[in-house]
C-alpha cells in the first residue's frame, strides 16, 4: 500500500508544476501580445500579392431602386479580403451626418488594412474607407482577423492543390488516349 505522504508529496509537486506553467504561460502571452501587431503586419504583406487574384471587389457607391437593388455601382479600384465585421460606430469620420450601417475590416492588394463603413439612405449607398494600422485592427476586431487571414491562405492552398491534382489527371488522361 502507498503511504499517504507519498500521495500528498506527488500532489504538491503537480500543483507546483501547474503554477510554474501558468507563470510561463503568462510570460509567453505577454511576449506574444507585444509582437501580435508586428506579426499581423507581416502576414498582411505576405498575403497581399494574392489578393488581386482571389480578393473581392468592394462597393464604393451605388444607387438603390425601389426594391433596394443596387445599380450604377462603383467599386474601389483594388480588390480586398474581407476579414471581419464589428458593431458599427454611430457616424462616419468623414461626415457626422451619415450613420454607419455596417463596418468591415478588409485587407487591400497593397497590404494595407482598412475599415470600410457603409451608409445608406433611400436612394444611395456609399462607403468611407478608413486606413488602420495592424495594432488598431487587433484592438478593434481582435485576434479573429489574424485567424481569418490564416484560414483564407490555408483554404487557398487547399484549392490550389486540388486544382493541380485535377490538371495532372486531365493531362494523364489526354496523353493516355494518344
């Protein structure tokens, strides 16, 4: 039979290790938090070249018909990744008369983060594009933005791998026939 003091000693050692890991986790978390904006900025710069081919054209301005459908749409000149959405601020920085209906965090082709704020009335929908530093992105949208950018790249890689496999099979089939 195991003596009780041996169990207590082992239990105390476990608690000490948990405390040591918690302290180390706090230290590492602080370190990561100090470097998170720098990491997000590097991720954005590395992802930027792919945005032209896989990003979206974002609405800059358009008119609405009676059913709410948009026509005469104008789009921002560069494509963007939509990385997140947040509760809108009450009004736009460029025009306090315009209320913000929806607000998104995007990454543009040049690696710049923007916040796009959409406003609308019965006839017109338009957007204000506000540049954001990586630190501001994390402060406003949280780490979800970093995750979404990572996930977009992972999904793109998966799609590219599937496309390459399909092309290889096609070529294999074509050259088998001859």
